[in-house]
């Protein structure tokens, strides 16, 4: 296999993580909305945890993009 082809395949595989991140963020906010509709009084107390979950999930996307860019432009 050509090294250039291996780089492109590796970068493509690294970006598959972005699909999982999209699903994860959808689950986080979807479950928050469902919980807020069931118990509106608890929604403000839980919102900090929702933002923390969003930030950690988004960090996975940034790591995946960094790996993809490293594969494409550094190696």
C-alpha cells in the first residue's frame, strides 16, 4: 500500500469519531430536555452537569480532528 493512501485512510478513520460525538451531544441535550420537562425545578441545578458533559464530548471531537490533521499534514 502506498504511504499516501495509508495517510488518507487513517485520517478518514480518525474522523469517524465525529459521528459518535454528534450522537453523544444529541443524547446529552435530548435527555436534559426530557428531564427538564418532567421536573422543571431541577433543570437549573442539572444544567452545569449538562455543559460539562457537552464540553467533554466536544473535546473528543477536537482530539479526533487533531489526529486527522496530524496524519494528513505532518506524517
